C-alpha cells in the first residue's frame, strides 16, 4: 500500500516540477517584446518615409510650375 501511495505522489509531483513549459513562456515573452519593438519602429519609419515622399512631391510640383 505504501508503494502505491509513493508512486501516486511521484506521478503527481513529476509533471508539476518540470520546467519545459516555463522556458516556452519565456520564449513567448521575448517574441512578444520583439514584435512590439518592431511595430513601434515600423510606425516611426513609416512616418519618416511619408515625410520624405511629401517633400519630394512638393519639390517636384514647384519645379514644374
């Protein structure tokens, strides 16, 4: 009977103490942080590109008249 209880406790404790899921959560957080940073960078880059094309357009328009 004691052997059965010991096997049951080890069977319950073993999946709980494993750390494989913890590293997957950490990788997920790192990926989310990189995606957030890339989104912010793309927004800033898009505004800069829009400004550059606006300047080019106004320069071309003024040179044609």
